[in-house]
């Protein structure tokens, strides 16, 4: 991907994350929505236009270039020590979860009993952990890749098993926006590999829909959890009866 292309991709991502449209850009630049669409589709921006759109999104051109560059080098996993730091402070973990879901500082303060100083302190720690970059004006830039994940058997997953899993499953899963299914069968090695690939695609689709939803105001987005699990398994009661 060329540098120019990466800049345009980054502009599109920022428009989505901030809930702005090509019509908004057109109003800012004094252009028709159709002209803005053509400009983004072709990727041909005059320098003045690039600066104007960057400023509209709260970036200097230098900051936009830095954000575009960081997009190529985003973090995919933390160390065990970094994950342990997150779970050692409930407020830090809360702010991390909000930041990873593209909340602003104002959103966090409006929803949770944190002072601005407490929130900023946690955001600075997340900056040090390289999960985010805290930009001028207390803007939050995520520094994690789209396929970012927690360490298998690491502190975050252990925390979820011990403190989150029971709470997550404590539901009848009978509302229209809930579902819980369980399947059991005997698969060949090839079938298992194929099924695991399908589950990875579902996870990627969830991430894709999450990104699409960023275009909507925070009030219209709902925190949603999806648990995907598959392993070789037999009920313990069955195992006890084996010869």
C-alpha cells in the first residue's frame, strides 16, 4: 500500500469512527457529496484538501501521517506482564475496554464514576502499554491491530474465566438479540480444521460489524459479547464410565 493510499484509508477510518459522512465533508469543503465521493474513490487529494479534511477530523497533517504509519505497525498482542497490569487495576481495565471500543474521554466520564484526573491517569498508562496513543486534546488513537487478541491462558483470559464467564452465561438467552447454541458430534481431523476456519471467519465478521457500527452515535451502540468455543470434549459423567 502506497503512503498516499494509506492516508486516504486512514481518513475513511476516522470518518467512520467519528460518525461523519461524505456529506459532512462536502459541507466543510464547500463541495457536493458526489464530488467528495469521487475524490475518496480516486484517492486524488490536493494538499489543501487533505489538510482541510484532516483538520475537520481534529488532526494536523503530521498527526494524520503518524496515525497512518502506525496503522501498518499496530500491536497484535501484549506481554503477560502488560496483561497482568491491566487486571490488577479495575479502573484501568474499564478504561481500556472503553478505549478499545472507541469511546472518547467525554463518553467515559459521562458513563462511569471516574474523575477526569483518574481517567487521564489510566489513559496515560494505556499509552505506556502501547494500547493507545493519547493525542493533543485528550483524543484517543488505538494502536492495536484489527486482529488484536489476548494471550491464551494469559491474565486477561484467566480474569474472564474467573470473574466474567459465569456472569456472561447467567442468562436465559431468550431475548430476540440473544442466542445460545450447543452442538455435539464426532468429526474427522479435516472436519475439525475446516470448522475452526469457519469460527475464525465468524470472529472476523464480528470485528467488521463492530467497525461498521462506529459510524453510529454511541447511544445507538450496545455492548455485545460473543463466545465462540470448540474443543475435543466428553461430559465428565461419561468419562467416569469409560473402561
